[in-house]
C-alpha cells in the first residue's frame, strides 16, 4: 500500500508538492541544452539538475579563464585552461546522479555552420551571454524547428531574459482564485435529481445541519427561480435578498430563535461565487475559434485535437458548456452526504470526459491516426482543466529585431514607466551594437571608459534612429551610458544567481507544461531590485 | 580574482570592504546554501555559519552543497567543507549548534558587520532579531515558500524590526477539541501525532489522547459524570494507567489497540451526550472481522500511491501493519533507548503510515472526509514546498541588499517580495521602502511595554514563564521581578532559585489587576515591562490575551474560499498536485491583509502591490508572501524540512 516510498519520491518530495508526479515525469524526460557555461549559465543549470531533469548538454567553445573561476561556482582553479563545457559538466553532474550530463567543446557558431540540426533534439535550448548575431541565427534555426529558446543574459547589474517559442500550450495553468464549476444556474439532470432527493423541510435536525451548502443554495435557487422568472439574482440587492431567503431556512428552536447551522452560514457566504453564471471564458473561446482548432491534420498536436474535441462537446453535447470539472470545494457536511454529492459531480465529469474522448477518437480516425494515441488519462486531465487552458505565443527574434516589425508602441509606452527597465533594454541593444562594431563590449578596459561612453552614445543614437524610436527621456539613458560602461560586461555572481533562479523557473514551466511562462521579455534591475516584462 | 567581476560594476572601496567584513549566516538550509555560495563569490572572506540541523534526503533537491553521502551529517559543517572545495581562500567557521544557545551572546554578535538570516522558524528569527538590535548590527531577514519569497533589512532605530508588526500566534488547538470533539481533519492529525508519541515516543501530559472528562462543556453536570464513571467501571480498558503501559501490557496487539482507540474510547465519548446535542455524534468502529482487507477499496485519485485515499478497511490494515512495524522497531532498540519522538519526521515511513492510518480512522469516525498520506504529511509536518529556483533568486537579492548596507546606503534598502509570476502590473519583484520602527513595538521601542489580560487566580507562574514570556514574547531565559516596591523576584533564570514558585498562582504573589512585572532576558539584553490586567471571563481555552495584539481570529479563518481548495476535507482529486504553497503553510499562519491600503511609504519607484484582489491571503511559510508589505515574514520557516514545526 502506501508504505513503500521510492528514494526519488523522498528526494523530490518538496517539489512534487508544486508540480506533481506527472510534472516530475516531464522533467525527467527533458533534455536541455545550455550554450555557454558562464556564471549565469551554470547557475541556471544547477537549478535544473537539482530537481532532476533527464539530461543536459553544454555547448561551449571557451577555455576556462581566471575570471570564470572568480564568479562561477562550478569552475575551480585547476580547471583553468580546460574547455569550459567539460569542466562545468563534471561539477554539475555531481549535484545529481539521476541526471545525464553531456558537453560539446565547440562554439554555437561552429555548430550552426556545420550541423544546425544538432539543436533540434532538445526539449529546450538556453543561450547565455550570446552575441547578437549568434542569438539571431540560432533563434531562427530553433524557431523553424519548433524548439523553445530561452535567451539569458547578465550584464553588470542588469538581468535579461527573452523567451522565443512559437506556441506553448498549457493545460494546467494553476490559476489563482479559480471559481468552482458547480452549474447551479443550469444543473445537469443527475444534479437536479440529487437535489430533489433532499427535502429540507422534512428532514431531521441533524441532517438539516449537515446538508452540504451546495444543496442548500440549489434548493433556494429553485424557489427564487420560480418567483423571479428564472433569472439569477444579479445585483447586490438581489443577492442580499437571496441570502435572506436562505437565512430564513435556518431551523428555529421551540422559542422561535434560530439555531446555529454552520452549513447555512456557509451557504450564505458562498452565494456570491456560487451564483456566477456558467460560461466559457473569452480566452478559451478564442482557442476554439483558432486556426489550429479548425484544421485538424495528422500533424496536429494532441492539445489541439483535444481542444477541438471539447469544442465539439460544447456544441453538440454540453449545451454550450464545457465538460463538468468534477471537483467540489470542501464544506460542512457529514461524510456520506458529501461523498454522494461529490460523486454526482465526479460521475458527470467522467461521463463528459468519455463523450469528449469519443470526439477525440473520431477526430483521430478522420486523419488516419490510431484512436489510442491520446490516452484517456490525458483527456480527463484536459477536461478537468478545460476552463483554464492557456496558449503562449511569442514573437520571433527576427520580428523583434526587424525595422519593419519592431514593436515600437510597446517600447515607447514603456519608456514612460518609472522604473526605467525599458531604458535598460535599449542599452543592452546598444552594447550589442557596440560589440558588433568594436568586437568588444564597452568599458572592459578601464583606460577606455571615457572614450567608450561617447562611442556607446553613438550606438544608442543610431539604434533609436534606425528603428524610428522617438524616445524623449534622454537623461535616463545618459546616466545609464556611464553605468553600462562601468559594468564592462561583467557578470557579478549574485546577479547571476538571481537570473539562474528566474530562468530555471521559466524553464521548468516550459518543460512541465504547468504554470504560464512570461511573454516574452524580462528585465531585472539589480540596483533598484525591480523587474518588468515586455511584449517585444 | 574573485572580486574582479565586481570592481567593474561596484565601487572599489566596497570591494575592499567585502574582504574585511565579518559576516554571520544563520542557517545552512535552502537559502543558506545559496547564500554561502553567493557571498564567497561576491568577495566576502570571513564568514561564520551556524545551523543545528543535519542533512536529510529531502534536502537534496535544492541544498546543492550536500550530496547523498552527507545525509545525517551536520549541515553547517558539510556546507563549509563544500564551499571550501570550490573557494579554498575563504575563511569559514561552522557551528553545528542552535543560535539560541547562550554562547552566542551579544558580544558574539558584535563581532560581525552584518548578519544574514536563512532560518526556518519564528522563534529563532525573533531571537536573532533581538540579538541584532541589542548589538546594533544590521540584519537581513529572508524566507521562501514554494514560488514565493521575501527579503527585508532590519537596522536598529531606522527600520521596523522583525517583531514590530504583531504576528498571529501559531495556531494551537484546545485539548478537548483534540480529545473529544474534532471538527476538522487537522484535529485528527494532531491527535494521531500525540497518539504516536504516547505509544512509541515520550509521553507528554499535554498530549493526552483519551477522552477528556474535564471538558468545560460538561463540567457542570454531576449526573453526567456519574454515568461516565459507571461506564468506565464496566470497561476496564478505559481506566487510564498510562497509554503506553497499557499498550505494552497487550504486547502492542493491533486489534486490542484498535478496539480501545476507535471503539471503546468513542463509545465512552458517546456517553458524554452533552457534546453531541448539536454535533454529529461519532461512530464507533468495529475491527473488520473477516479480514477481507486484502485490497484497499475506494481508491480515489490517480498518480502517486501517496496521493490516494483508501477506504476504511485499507486504513485498518495500514494501522495494524504500522503498529506491528513500530513495535518491532521499539523492541529492536532495546529498553534504554526505546523512545523516539515525533519530531515532525514525516520522512520516516512507518511513523507516517501510523499517523495516516490513525488520523484517517478518526476522521471517518467523526464524519470527515479522509485524506491521502501525501496531504496528511503536509499537514502533520507543516511541510512547505521548496525548490532551488526560489532560493536562488532570494539569495541573489539578499547579497545585493548586503552590498547596499556595506556601501552605507541603508536608506536604499528595500523589502522585496517575490511573486509566483509577474503580477498584473507585470512585476515579478515588488520592492517596498522600509518602514520606520513602530513606536509601540514591544521589542525595539526604547522602553518596551506590553499589557496582558489574564486570570491571576488561574495562571501559574510556570505558565507565565513558558507560555507567555517564552512562547509568546520569545524570551530564552527570563527573569521576572514584581514592581511591588519590594522587588520580589518571581522567576529567576538561575537554576534552582525560584522553581518553588512554578506551581503557585500569580495571585499567591499579590499580583492583581494593575500589577507591573519587570521582565529581563539577559541573553537578549532585553527588558520588557508587563502590565497585568486581571480578567475573569477570557474565552474558553484562552489562557491570556495580549492587549492590542493582532486578533488571533483573523489568521485562523476556517476556510476562506481560496483555502478551501487546498484544505479540502480530503477528497480533492489527487491528480492535481497539492500545489501552491498555500496548503501546508496554512496551518502555520496566515495573515489576511488588505492590500489596497498598501502604498509604499516613500519610494522613488512607484511600486504598488498587486492589488487586484480584495483580501489576499498571505502565507508565510519560509516567508511572507508577496503582496503586502505589512506582512513581515511572520512565522517563516526557511525552506526545508525544518520547516517542520510541530503544530502543538
């Protein structure tokens, strides 16, 4: 029985509480590629190796320098002069024997020249401290191969991440404060008859006090409907009146004073959320109307086949509603009543899921795929989460960088933001420009700092001009010019640690397909400890 | 070489001051490991680290300085050795010890330029807070829980201290709720933990599990007592010798234990019919006769075995098996060392099996929906989910705050909250300006003073010492003097001086309404003036009340909407991971904070809280969470397994 715990469950106990065993399984099947094992790179990887990704491969053509050893925990003095990918792999591997560590002693540019398909095999590619040209080249290879790409960078006291993924679908988005799916406004037949099996007036005191609040609300809603032309209580006043109606149902003792019935109190407390009309959110509706949902082919990913099947369900079987979720909140009730009620919802959910499953089957058949290629379990999970489906679509790097498709509005709007992260973004773009022109970053040599400031200024201006950015907050970036030149492209460990945590977290979201990753640019200002996300 | 990277981005003087700065890191767990790495690589040279804990398997998914071969060893010691392997030039001193040990006095704290907390429990946080105030050393406080995290800076006279904002007291449960009238699964889980200790561990009079005849709900009806007395005569088993002695006399026979706990005791409870007038009466269980138990019934949920809920028969079987296993383990240990205590060691499978089975059987008896082992483990141990990523982020933030302090820019420091994901304003981090000290803080005010309501005729001197001064006011070794003009010493921290007073009531020392007590904690260099208000009608089960304290009601909402999902009576579909830090942290403390009122004090950066919602629940586990600055790391427990805080 529950007695034996595998060593893995024990080791990963604290994280299973966040993403479950199926999330862990995804993690263990993932193969992540890290390009450049700098401080930020190894920090990211450390945070993926510890929770147990299946495998990693480091691609790095650099040799370990003294500077590397100074800020990178996974490189030591005796690795100076060796290949950085190899040295880092050895030490990272020690963190977790469940993980398979690999390395390629080559620069990403070489690989892109000789064997671009090398990158197709990965679940996710994380590129760290990449020059702009490499980043764009790799970005386009991965974009075409549908491999998610996470660009990460630590530049002095600035952290930067860019997620590049064509389409990332999320079934378990774990929304905060999701409403329950109770269908009290449109009870299904089985729920109706279950509600009917209760007779609040006729039952004994004990049963009355242990009737689940859902039944109570449903009962009084029937009464309300009959008096209000089948309209739900809509505004505050009507809801108060409805609560009053419930309150009158509380049993009274011989003297006529109301008894304490916690379940009734609970019913009253839940009126507001319980009376929310059942409907499909605009987000999910958009998915139903999307291209992927319309044109199902043999290549269509399971997510979209299931989305389409749910759409069929909504249109043909569900009377315009999603499959019943099948869970109810905890409430005051005795076990028997609670479990009976729960079973009504649960069985309906199973029924709905099996109808959806039939749709899945015929969709698969219609495109010549075996009907079992999407498992019942996946369909159940999908139905349970149908109200919370999310799809993240990022713009490509090419779109962000092209003069024609640059998101000018996002940039100019964000320039007004008080924290100035957008200025930092533009500065990063400018130092890249500097690098392209001078083959080094500004301020790396102390004696050149002054000179570099004016050179960098030219880069900023040409960037703004080229993109036609009419940005007025000049003072901000002049200040940043000095600061950026002082950074000298340094990678302070503590900023790398922050970025390592944040980037690995996004990587885990992508790999487990749980929780919603950011879209698409993230900037961290370590001086003010502020962050911002932009859609660029 | 190490500091090379920083010279570029930080001032040269700062880089120099790092190498001379003496730093104390309190805790070598999840945050602690990250922190040690960060500080050495940022250029700190002289570091002392203290942790009393040893390494557990469940630490390895994030405490990267430890490996499997280190399990069972001192965290502080192994952390030091691992860091030195990578950075041989650092000068690290490790203490395998509690920071609350009197050896670490104010003088000790004065050795440091800066203290960083990477702790997991409130008692230690309170203590370090006081030590740093007394020594006037800046303190960086931090915590994480799941995806959430928080960092803040405490500087005497300049900022709020850790205790400026009253925190809800840790949730405790009245004895008679546990013994007689459980109404929530947690009551049954606590009962099962007590039972474990009674049977296999150290017996503790405060952890009684048998029916409580002194329940205030019944005490005034002598007729009832008589009936019960008869019942008790009829059934010899109910005569309370010691639970353990009795169990031993039966040879730990699982069926006999079962019948006593789940049948006889329940039948006995039923005789207290007053209790069941308004409650659903419990249902005594019979040991399933025909042993048709081979296959657990009613399996709910899918996924991990741990996440399933079995039927009653399944738990009967689990109960009997775990009793046998634990009994044979007891026997193996031999007589001398026959006790081991429920230290919240939820990672001990047989103990956890026993607690799961016993708690679920009791839940069934009291008409609650049973819970999976996984959920029970969360609740029994207050296990807080913990991952490497959050700790890495928080440790990164801590060092950056440290750099500001060392450059003399304490004013630039912030309290920073880490959100689960970017909030509606697209901020992952929410920095808030630090608040000035609260004028009536009972810790950092210039003359700390507090008013306590209690019944002087019913409060023992020992209760004043243990429950009020130590537990509530966080003192380690208090001395109490009555301001009665004579300077009567009520409690002395010197051993043997005032033990005789322990079992006397406060009124025996002429303490009455309006009396003032001067309380000193020499170690913490802390003096508190306690004003006593005599009060006859405190609520049931309330021994004392601190005037002006955060009402304890707020933090212990039975089930607000959000919580409901996580604390579900157990029939939550387990395909959904017990995610969201909420569930477990919940048992600890939660503050309901109105985030609308939160506007950062001054702050050049217009940051405001994610104020989408009305009341947001803040849990605070390893930390507070991210939405409201008021919330100060109450009860944080640094990630980890030490986050296991016994509920009792």
